[in-house]
């Protein structure tokens, strides 16, 4: 199933979640009404023969609905901070970008590689240090506020390949929009379970509360009855968790294999869960609340309530045999793990532990070689749209290659609180000395002389950096950047706008840099109001699509006729019967911003047509330069359709392309 089909499935799942929640709430209300009839019905008949008048029953039902609604709302509001709020509620520890812990640095390196390969911001990273089980989760509303959390068991037991498989599984939830559904489910489930919580409080406090008649038994009895009703909520809540989660976990396993291009990583992690005594269990008291977003089951549940398929089934679904003898051998080998002699040993865990003896695991699979970049490669619209939200191992290799090319000066700045802001500003500074001096004065005015000096110090390293590394640098700097106070981030965007207008012209590179950063910060600053898959049809926003195609065609072709042909191909691909005319707006940046905002609200499957059409417009002249590739990626980001780096998949970027940031 491709990214766009997954997005459509998430929309359907959201509707079903609402239906299931309404049914669960009605069941809880009906059960409370029965309790009232049995326990509080004054022992005398009324006109309706129920023992309680209808007005009182309606009032009680309304009160129960209000309690459930307020509890769900309160829990949802407590998670407005996004993925980091969920991780902290579990007692997780944040992994700082400049951490000196070797295991945490390896974890961060794996996650940063996969984030760059996926073309999404690097998420917040957390570790559950007191959890020996092998488990992980991704939480948040959008990729810009996502958090990825792993247990200490992952670091102590999993090799780099295995951890990469687990992280790739979690990133599939980030890319497919599952996270928003998961975090909404947490809020709704709390509302369903709140009646049981109230019942428990009443039951234990019944001995200290007196009714008007001095009888304490009623209070305790009502509490017991509500506690039993709470189990109805618990039953429905766990059913909803299982229904929403189980199918998505199988798809995430398959996505991890597609991502890493090998099964040994994620299959090895699943086998270790099956072998270890602690498995994937979590000791945290609220682990059931996040069961639907975990890599493995947090406890031992019946198949009816299980949020994941059985481990043997998950392993076999990956095309790997499940052998009980192999699992037993693996368990014996890890009873008393030992320290690895060499930290980079492929069989050692992230924390540097090894099994007591070799388990004769699966033979290593040859990695896919990086494609050559010294000859042109054809661009196919279907292939590009298929890459959206579906990065592969080539993308991971490319991301690692890009990171290794970063000068230490820039890498340190990206992982430093003040350096990240200086770095983003430096990326927008011109090579022209006259323009650069005016831009540095603006930085001084907005952030002070220290910031201006910091920006200037980074310019020599940036001047020799391939432009294809600029946007990945923004992704690396983003975790530190979004921790800045909101006024400072507002000032950053304002200063960037002034800087890129300093020479009275805006290049594609400048537009892409500021647009991408604005998109990331908008989602991160208010996570709960982030992206929601839309329902409008492309036909309803035909004019906006025509504007977008015209801008892309205009900037990708020097010849006016070629630009018109590219525009026509893009229009015909997505809207064969469109009546729009080719016209490039004077203020193309503002026109693009308006068009992208409206196009972001169309159906996922219509977005697929948009991506295919724009790819045809870019590829009309059989040549894609860095600026065009950046523009296509940023457009996809604005449509919440993350497109992996295009260097090795679309075309060759020659040295001449370094100057291809045209206006």
C-alpha cells in the first residue's frame, strides 16, 4: 500500500474511531442508567414504573456524558505538547543533540539518518531508562512535533541493524499519519475509562461519606457498581485499541522492510523479544494507555485485546521462518551478556553488549550499492510519487553519506542551541559581499552582535558545501531550533524574510529554505492544530494547481515555449479536462503560498496526482538541477507528502548545478 492509500486509510480509521467511541460511550451511559435503576431507585414505583422519574434519568445520562467528554478533553489538552508530552508522561529521558553518552549518540545517529532519508525534521528522541524490555514508540501530531522513544532494553539488546529496523517501523507511523490517530485515541480512551476511576474513588471513600440518612453503604455500593461499569468501558476501550492498532502494525513491519531493504534487522528484534524473559513488557503504570502505539505488546493479553499480531505471525509475515529451537538458543546466549571487545562489532548491541556465544544468525545480506551520479538518470512521475513517504535503504545510505560530508563546524552548530539559529540564518546569507554586509546588519539588529559574528563564522564552511546539503542541515538543526522561545522564533522568521529580500530578488533556494522552516515551525509551535488529511477534490482547486504548475514550469525552463509545454503536461496528468490558461503570477512566492495552503486540503489520492503532474513539469527538459529538486521536495512538504532526497533517484547533479539557484 503506497503513502497516499495509507493516508486515505487513516482518514477512514479516524471516522471509525469516532463511531466506535460513540458506541462505547452509549454502552457506558446505558450501564450507569441500569445502576441507577437498581441501586438508587428509592424502592417505590413511579408513574413510569421504573422507580426513578424520567427527568432524573435524563439528568444522570447528561451528567455521565459530560463527565466522559470533559475527561477526554482534559486528557487531550494535556497532550497538546505533542510527542514529547507523551514521552514525558511515560517517564522517558530526553536525549540531547550534544549528548556524550556513546549509546545515545549511536541512537541519535540512526534516527537522524532515517529522518534525513525520509525528508522529515529530526524528531525529539527519548529513552525509557528503567525499562529492560525491548520496545519503542513514535508519538505526536505531525512529523514536526514527533518524538521517538526507545527502551533501555533496545539499547542493551539490539544491534545497529536491529535498532534500525525498529526505528524504521516507528518512522512508518510518523510518515503515514498514524501518530495523530494514536494521540487522539489516548484522549478518547481516558474518557471511556473515567467512570471506573470515579467508581474506585467512591468505593474507597464510602466509609468516610454519609448520606442525608446517615447511611454510608449507598456510597460504597454506588462506587462498586460504577467500578463494574468501568470494566465495560475498559472492555470497549481495549477492543478499540486492538481494532485500530493491529492492522497498522503489520503494515509498519512491511514498511520497515521496504525502508531497510532487508528483513534481518526487524526480524532479529522480534526474535529477541520472543527469546528474552522480559520480552517487550513495560513496567510503567500507564503502559496500557500507549499500548496501541508501541512496537510490541507492553504486557501479556488475550488475543481479543492484543494490539499486535502474535510474534510468530509477525516474523513469518516477513518471510522469515519462526524456529522455536532458534529462539531457545537465542535466550540462552543472552542470559549473561558480555562486553564487546570492539564497540563497532556488528553483532554487538548499541550499548556494547554481546551474547555469550554465537547464535549463528542469518547471513548478512549484501547492501544495495549507491547508484552512480556521474550520468543522467530519467525521471518518472509514477516512480517519484511512489517514493513519497516510502524511503528505501538507498535513501538511508545517501543520508549517511550527506552527514559524513558535513564539516565538523556545521555539524556542531546544528546540534547546539545557539549554533542552530546562527546556522539557519547563515544558510540564507548571500555570496555577494555587498548584499552579505547588509544581511549581517539585519542579523545584528534582530539578534545582537554575537549572533552576527556566529553567522559570519559559519560562512566559510557553507561556501564550500554542496547545496544539496542545505535542507538536510535544517532538518538536523530543527530539534534545537524549536526549543527556542516563541518570540525568538517569530523574530527568526521575520529576519529571514528581510535577509532574502536584501538584494530585491528571491531565488528558489531562498524561497525553499524559508518556506520549509516556516512549515516545520508552524506545526511544531501548535502541534494539536497540525495537519489533518483533507477531503476536497483537486477539481475544486483547479486554479491553484494551475498556478503551482506554472511557477514550477517557469523556473525549470529558460525557454517560454518549453515552460508552456511542461505546464500543459502537468495539467493533463492530473486534470485532463482543465480549462485553465498558462500564466505566471508576478508575485510568484505569495501566489505559491496561497495555492499550497489550499492544495494541502485535498484528498490524499488527489495529492498523488499533483505530485505526478509536478514531476512531469520538472522533467520536461530531461534535466533536474538542485534548485528544482529542492522546490519539488518543499512543495511535497507543504502538502504533507514527504519526498526523500532526490540526488540518487532522479538525475545527476553536476558542478554547474551549484549555481542553478535561479530567480
